[in-house]
């Protein structure tokens, strides 16, 4: 059986080696338009941007692992057409590749704001290794950064830039940071953290235009302020790469729509990771998540299904972000909670437990790794816990597990 994995990112790379381990008889081909082996993206806006991590440390696996597993790699090549009747993928180099099972792990691309001045030199976005390599010199030389978008990537880049003493502005059109992905309590934590560290925040505000002669000099905001800028980062979210699926009439709705096994509306075609809106049985609904946890756990589900084992997707989502001296970790989806309990009195080291009907449904932990580890289990097992015990730092939550 020939399995073709389209997209050699975190999910595609993980799936290829997992499949090879599960069934050595599979013919596996991994196709990616980036010219490099699968790598981790999280450090791109953290340690790698800061210069604290070598490029060699980004890669998921060394080349010899793919060689030994017999995984064929077609890198620097993109798929430009898909014929699900003939089970053929058309490649940018003119080749047609047939498959028995196709997996779409195409991730997404950064959204780019269509505003005046967007094409000036010094305006960047951040998704890939190539993006960081293209911006690195100018990032290092920059004095004044304007970051459009107060999501995780924008905040992480701001934290790195502040570490180097740069003047940093974040412009966010919503009234709070992380509005799409975090609770108001967690937005407030990051607002305070960044303000204490000297990031200048402009909330409920957007960039009207970017000005400069050939290269960026200023950003004009909707509230009339004009910010000096020699570096602008657009960090305003991601567009899932679903065009190929759409052209092949595969059902898409906020990503490629897939069931709890990662199967699309077309038999023999799977999708997972950032590009897929997948049924999660633990949450009882479709979710399109942009996280390493999702790319890895959903990849395991797809690998099992291709090998004939039905293990529905029911992983509890978790995520992390590193900013300044804070390691943030979250687990569960904090939606529809009726109570929030704080554990820990230090304003940079505490956890928030989100409760519904006395059960822990999600936790945000700020530099509280032990709480996070315990919370993963509490949330997965829907444990009932009295508020007084959670708030009591002397009580070992771990003892309940
Ligand atoms: P990707 O890793 O994006 O891989 C998709 C690949 O498919 C890409 O290489 C793409 O170029 C390729 N492709 C697309 N279309 C085609 C085509 N037609 N032909 C060939 N190739 C194609 N997650 C966390 O959990 N924690 C973090 O702290 C965190 N930080 C992040 C920081 C940054 C800067 C970024 C960009 C992401 C971060 N993430 C983080 C998210 C995480 O990296 C993604 O969720 C994960 O990479 C998703 O894996 P994927 O395989 O679905 O997509």
C-alpha cells in the first residue's frame, strides 16, 4: 500500500515515522514545499529567534531515520492538483504521483493584512524557518518594532525583542490580547506581564497604513497615533491550506472537515493538524486547533486508522508559550465555565482552574509545571474537586491522581 503524505511539517513528519514504525511494508512518500526536513515551529518565535537555539536542533528527526525507515522524501516540491477518482496527485515538477491513501497535512499560511505599505521592505510575517532567516538581520538591527496582532506569535516575538532592549509596540484590534484563544483572565495576565516588561500595547486599535520610502518608517494607527518603526511583523493569524481539497470537492468548513479518525468526505483521503477541522470525541465537537499536541495526537489516530486500528480522536488539547521568564501551559478548553479558582499567590507564578459543575474543565498555569501535569489528568478524567482544596497551596493535587 502506498501512502502519500502531503505536507512535511510537524504533523506530516511525525506521521511518516509513526507509520513506518507501525507497518514496515508500507510505501511512504512525504511531500513538502519547504526545501528542508520536518522541523518544529515553536522555537521560531522563541529560542531560535533569540539566537539561543541552533538550526540543527529544530529538526524533528535526523535524515538517517527517514533513510532507515525507507521513507521517500520529495522536498521543495508542491502538489498543485488532486484527482480523487484516479487517486493521483499532480506535482509542481510535472510528475503525477499515484496513491492508495493520501493524507493532507498542509498546515496553513500567515494571514497578511492588505493595507497600504504592506510591500515595503522591513514588513515580515512568521511561519517558517525561511521567514526567520529572511528577517533575522533586520530584526537584530531594528530599534523600533511594531507588531500587528496580539496573539501568541506576536507576544512571543515582542518578548524576544524586549529582551534585546528594543522599543516594541503591539497593535491589537480587539479590546484584549489573545481574544480568540484565551480567557479574559489569561489575557489580563499577559497584558500585565508585557506592560511590566515595557511592551507598549495599543488595544482596540488597528494599523491604517504603513509609511516609508522603499522601507518601513512609520505605522499610522486608527486612533491617529503615528508609531516610528523600522521593523513590522504581521502576526494576525493563519489561513488553513485547503485549496487542493476544495478543488477536489472534499468537504471543507473552517479547514478540511474530518471525522474522529481523520477521514475526509472522500474515502482514502485523510487530513489532520492545522489544516483540519477534526471531530474530537472528548470535546464532543469539531475543532480546528493550531498546536503541536494536536498535530502529534491526531497524527497517531490517522496512522492507526491507516494500519486498520480504530482509535478515535479524544485527546484533551494542551498548549504552551514562553514569554520573558514565564512558562505558560494550558490544558482543556476553557469555555462555558462557571467558576475560576486561583492557586498560588505570586503574581507571575500561579494557576487558574476553570470549573463547571464542580469539575475541572481547563487550567492555565503560569510557571506552575506541577499544576499543569496534574491538571492534564484532572481534565481528562473530569475529576470533581472542592474549590478550597484547589486554592490551598499546601494541598498536593497530585495526591488525588
Ligand atoms: P505545518 O507544520 O505548518 O506543516 C505543513 C507543511 O505543509 C508546511 O511545510 C507547508 O509548507 C506544507 N504544504 C502546504 N501545502 C502544500 C502543498 N500543496 N504541497 C506541498 N507542501 C505543502 N504550537 C504549540 O503547541 N506551542 C507553541 O508554542 C507554538 N508556537 C508556534 C510558533 C510559531 C512561530 C508557529 C508558526 C507555530 C507555533 N505553534 C505552536 C503551532 C505549531 O507549530 C503547529 O500547530 C504545527 O506546526 C502544525 O503542524 P502541521 O503539520 O499541521 O502544519
